C-alpha cells in the first residue's frame, strides 16, 4: 500500500531547505511513501533538483502564501486560503493524504488542524503528545499544551489515547499509564485528579493503570504513558528541554576548564558521544495531535533536517499502524457501553 503524506514545505525556521533535505532522506527509507509537498514552486524546485529526489516520489503543489511564526492563529484561520500549511491539512481532510507534517506556526497549526480535520466522535478534545527519553527508554507524554484546563473526562480520554499509541506504535504489549499528581498516594491531589483516576480505573485500560506518579517519575521511566493537563505538560516539556541544554553546556565548560580536563575529554569522548546521542532532542522531534480525523504531526520550528526526518518517521509509523482506526474502534465501543448502561 502506498502512503500519501502531505508536507508543509514552507513551515519552520530553516524551511524550505531543511524540509526538502528531510524528505530526501525519508524517501530513501520509505519506498512506499509518496510525498505531497506544499509550497512555493520557484523556491522548492531548485532544492528538489539539488537533492536529486526522483520525480515519481513526490508531487509539488504550488502555494503562494506562507503563515509566518508571527501570524496570530485567528488571522491564520480568517485569511491565507492558499497557504502551504492550510493546503497540506486540507489534503488530509479531502482524503488525498493520510497524514500531514508541518514545522510551522504551532498555534496556527493547532487551530487549523482542529477546525479542518475536526475531533473524532467520542473524543471531547484532541491532545498534543510527544516522546521523551527516560532511564528505561521512552515515555509518551500528554497533553503538552493543547488543553491548558482539563476535566476529569479529558484526562481519562488522554490516558486511553496514550495507551493505544504506546501499544500500536511503540509495540508495547501492556503499556503502563500514570497520572501526574503532587504525590503518589491516593489521598493526595485535587478532587478533579482523583475523579480522573477513578474514571481510568473504570475504563478499558484499568489493568494497565499504574496510579499516581510524581514529576521525578517521568525521567525514571516509571510508566510508559504519563498523563497530565496541558499547563503542566507544557511546563514539563520546556523544563526538560532547558535541563538537557544546561547539562550539555556544563559538560562543555568542565572539559574546557584546564589542560587535564581537555586530556580527560579525549578518553571520555566515546562515552560523551553516546550520551549526546541519547539526549539529542532532535531524535524526539514530532508532537502528535491525538484524537483528530487524520494524522497530524507538529515538528519543532527550529529543527534541522535530521530532526524533521524523525517527525516524518513518526507520521509514517502512525499511518502504517492504522492509529486512527484503533482510536475510532475504542471510542465507538465506549459510546456503545455508555448507551447500554443508560438503558
């Protein structure tokens, strides 16, 4: 089966060059993927020729408008009908593509994707999720800022979507799910967080629910899926990025502090290279909008081609895993169970 993937070629601080470079790498990895590239053909065509991407691997759709990083989401919704971002999302809505990837304006992308693709039946709000490194491997974090305020029902739905993602995309047979709280004890937390825990315990993922977790459990990898409201999630995400940058900075300073330190660096270089690769945030590039009628991946705006490829990897893996079919099946069965209980 050929996968059609829509790509906003003009989105991102280093676009379109880094986007086309990323697509060139992905085209070599995935012979069954056809890329629909949306952007200014006058700028993109020379880049395609430079990267020597075979013409049968892509279709270029000319768009003469670009939503800039400074464009307010409201302006992006009211205007820019022929923007590369809007047209790429529309391709998914029309069924021309099965997924879309953009490194463009996050706010505009979030609003446009929600309006154009719409939320799946049975899901109240889509969640922004991402992968993060831990001592045990990787953890799915959600929500990361799409929903600043959440109800207990929202958190339950995020938990179900995160568990399904971990099971079908990360291929974990029984992923554990934790609810971020101010303590791990059942007596701690707000009434809302306690209600969310009760709802999860009554859901289809009850056997995989670990319970409450604390902030330090995230880096430990205590659970495979960590659920929180968007305010908390965004703070966790930005704090984690800042800590990784700080650690790298301190290591560089330490090894430059003396001639002995520089000598020590020569011996430690293989270990440091391995650690740097493990903590490279580009390897975790790609935020996922879970719960929309279509696969939508948000790449970090400041990423390079290496990071953008990982966002493309994620989109292709979610499409190949039929992620949205699993969401539809799960929430349709939940709706049927609720109707049966109310009779």
